[in-house]
């Protein structure tokens, strides 16, 4: 998308995320590989503030599709904090082809790190190809149910994101958190109601998942549904082993 | 006798095309194109004049034996209608119609998806439910959205982006300087939203048309007595029931 004078890019409350208003009404992240799109998404170019010697810089952003990515839908849904600040380490379970992972990698920047876990081989191939051009993404083609199998690749992380769409996802997240998530860290889980229990009402399923997390040492902070981007989906944000505040 | 004209190359004049700024008027017509158009027009005009002449010089007492069977309606000769299609041909043509409808539906859905990748409905009123977990009833009563999100009170309802106070103070908005720059782009955006809506509506219509066609096709191949169970309602075709018979 051309035209520096025809786009307005406003910074989002979450660092590293932006909103572009013009011909398109889009959520976007700063492109760490300028000029290249990862999965055919639109690129937005804006004239940046002029540098000290008066030269104009061009800043490039990549559009983040909330209809495909649960994190983007949660951000536009108004979550208070995604806990993926620049420089943080993120464990991403259920990375698929790496479309969302590339955006998280843009957010955490070169100082941060994204450990992307995906079990299926075909999307895993795309994930590895994407990771070739982004040095802060570590692709792990392994089953997230057995974190011990990739324990030598992952250090302590600040945030765990899970989009695994499995009925036992609370257990998977808890297991990975016990090994890799720091105390006081956070987890962001995308829950698909029909995946966990297709017969129960979505509200009941979300409440059940929250209570499962509580029993594993998580303190839920917020829960939001992803309408109008997804139906019967919710994102739960929780704190892990929060430090007890002395009264 | 060879002359210098054969040896010295002359500049070949190339045909000039429509300028790019006038490309919306199509191909630039040359004399050869005009001649084709004029010849066609004149031929048609002459043919019509000849028919008018013949009609004015008609003999009212003319008779042909074909007039016994021919039919006229209000003085105009009615050409005999082609015989209706036989059953199998009709069934096959309906299958082709079904494939066409499915194709058009898929085209609309894909185009709508491609457009929605860049149009995230930011100005729409929020439709989701956001639950915040607090410690006790006292905190629930004292809950304030602007305080929880650390934002200005007038931005508390702006779901898609509630900038923190620190962001409001330090970061700046990049890009266009004035609303006038953006006006054309915003108009295109509104048009794009309407296109998404129109394409999704048409995809829904295609689905309904496909349902009707599928019902018709099933009825064509139904054997035995057919009973109507439910009438057509809410765009769905009527529901019929028949006993399944083994084709021998």
C-alpha cells in the first residue's frame, strides 16, 4: 500500500502493535523484514519522522488478520495486556504455519525470542521456512503434550500462548508452564468451545477451563470472547504463580 | 534500374495508439475500424429498408399452403416452440447449473475473505463480552474501566485501541497530516466495506439457490409416491418425502 500521506498509523496500547486507518482499517505490526510479506499479507508504508540530517525514512508495517489469528482478535477485542512486550520470551504452542508467530516475532523484536511448537509436518515446514528469515523464532516440530522432548531447546519464558484446539489443552498448557514459565509470568490461551466440549454451552466451557487453570496455579485476569472475528471462541489471560502481596 | 530509394532506409511510421490518459474510452478507432463499422451499419440499414419495402408492397390475397397450420397472434406470426427437453437432459443441465452456482458462491466467499484481511471493522460497536476477574466484591463495586485500562475516560469505550497514558504522552500518530489528505482513502474504505457486505449477501443467495436446485434434482429422480412434508419457508425449498426404491 503506497502513499505516505494517505495513511494514518496510530500506536496501540500494546507496544509493537499499530492501527492503520485509511483505505484499509487494519491492525498491523512493524515488519522486521522490510519489503517481504510472509504469507501474502498487505504491507503498509508510512513516512516516518525525519532524521537528524533531514532525510525522510520509510516505516513499513504488515497487516495482521484477526479473522485468522486469535491474538489479533483478542487485541482488537480490547484485552488489557497481551504480556508480549518487546524483548520478552514467548512460548507459542500450536504455531501452525507460522503466520501468527511472525507477528509475535515482530512484536518481541530482536531482543526477544519466540519458541514456536507445532507437531504437524506440513505446516511445520512452512514454520521452518519462516524462521529462516527471522532469527528470533525457534521452530520446534514436536508434540506439545511432551514438553520434556524439547526441554533442551527452550529456556524460561515470560509468556505462554496456546492455540492448540485440543480437549485437554488446559493440561498441555499447565505442563508446559510448570517446566518453562517463570513465576509471575502469564499465559494467554485461546479456547474453542466446540473443541473442548461440543455439547455444552460455550459459557460453561469457558468457565470450566478457567477453573481447570485455577487448580494448576494460574490466577485468571481476564476472559474475552472473539466476536465478530470468531464464533464461540474465548481468550483467557492468567498469571502464573503470582507473588503473594504482603498485606 | 535500382535507385537510391531502395538502399536508403526510410523511417517507418508506426500506428499511434490511444493515450494512457484516455484509456477509459477504449481502442482508438482508425480508418480500417471505421470502414468495418460503416459497412456493417449500411448493410443493416439496406436490409431493413428492403424489408420495409416488401411489407408495404404486400399482396393481401397471397396464399401458401403452410398458412393452414401456422398460427398468428395479433397479426404477428408465432414460430412453433421447440419441443421441451427430455428428462435426462434436464437433469444433466441442472447438474451443470448447480456447479455454476457453487463456483460463483466460492468466488464471492474468497473475494470477501481477501477484502476482510485488510478491513477489521474497527468502527463497529463492540459485540464481544469482556470479563475481568477481580479479587472481591469491594473491588467489583469500585471497578472503573478507565482506571483498569490506564487510559483517558473518553477512550475507555474504544475497544480496538485504548492507549495507555504513557503512550498518549510519548508516542505520536504517523502518516497523513490533515483529514483532507485522507478523505479519498476513507471513501474507498467505505466502498470496500459495502463490497464485502454485498459479496457475503450474494454468497448467501447462492447457497439458497443451490438448496432449491438440489431439491428439484432430488425430486426429478424420486420414484414412487411423493408427499409434501413442509412448505417453503424462510428461503428454504419445500420438503418432500418418498420411499426409497431400488433401481432395477
